[in-house]
C-alpha cells in the first residue's frame, strides 16, 4: 500500500557562538547581528533604509539582500546587547 512520505525539515544549525536570540522589529536590528536565512546564519554587514523605520534592507557578505518588514528572530553578539 502507498505510504505518504513525511518530510521533516533539516534541523537548524547551532546558533552562532557568543550570541543571544531575540525577536526584534526592523528599527532595532544592528550591523553585526546574525539572521537565519536559507539554512545558515548570516551576519548583517550593512543596512539601508527602505523608506521609514518600519522597513530595512539588510545587506550580507554571502547572501542576497533582505528587505525586513516585520519582526524577526535575530542573534545579537553578547557585547552589543
């Protein structure tokens, strides 16, 4: 008989060392924070305004830019909290 495959998403990699997770709105992210995208953690290298404080364009070294329009879980280095 046919058995339906259940796809379990791959587990998240461990969070970057020395960081604390926090759910933050666009106006509260900082250069140096990490964001989990496409199965990996990417550090924010730079940011641009996207019109107002409720939207930011996050720029990464090894990932395409992300327009942040709502709160996301970010991982902030402990020294920057």
